[in-house]
C-alpha cells in the first residue's frame, strides 16, 4: 500500500496504514485486495455507488481525480486514527462497563441499536459521546457497525468488535 501512496506523494505512519488495513481487509489478512480497496473508496449511497461503478474506466487518473483520491485517503486514515483514540478511551472499562455503555444506547432494550437510538443517545449525552461537537451521520455509523447492512441493526457483538483497539497488536 505504501508504494501506491508514494506515487500519490502521500506518506503515513505504519500504524496508521495498519489501522486502515485492519478496518477494510478481510479479517486475518495483512493486505487490501482490490475488492477491499473498492469498498473503502466507493460511496455508501446506492445511487452514487451505481453512478461511480458505471463510469468509463481510464488508464490514467486526471490531476483532479488524483487530488480527490489523495484527499479521500488522507481523511480515511485520519478518521481511523481518531476512532482509535476513542477506542483507547473505552479500553480501560471492564466488560460490564462496556455492556452498560451499550445498554445506555439501547434504550428500548431490544438487543440491537438502530439509527434512531444513536440519534437519541447523541441528543441526551452529546457532551460525553462527542466532545468535538460535530454531529455524525448516524446512518453511516450504523452502516459501518452493522454486519447485516439491510437490517441496519448493531448487536452488542458488533459494537464490541468495533470498540476494541486495533493497534494493540503493535504494542504487545
């Protein structure tokens, strides 16, 4: 991955790149396949995804496309690093406290979280959940966390999988 980034004049720390690989690669693999890369850069909206997928393929990227790709990769890596900082904040909590956090979000006690529950939790616990003050797109958050994208439900297992630090294997 670093070779391709070098061709775009981008440099990142090895740990930052590993966070992205851990997020988008098939579990247990240490590299991104084309399908992984495509999943990483393609829009999540079905309309925009179809539009992008049906575009004519060119051999060379335009300068504008290269700049947009650089910007996207920079944002992806920065966001994974920021998420890892949040994971570190949660890391010191016991399993019971993590379950309590999930239950706090699962206000209807249904055993899964939907977009509405994330939005309700944000309104009630805004300062604690997101001290940066930026309201996230909760539909995209649920899309990221839910394994069953069609159902758009985040189970406790999916929640735990996401909040566990990805960089711990580098510090062990």
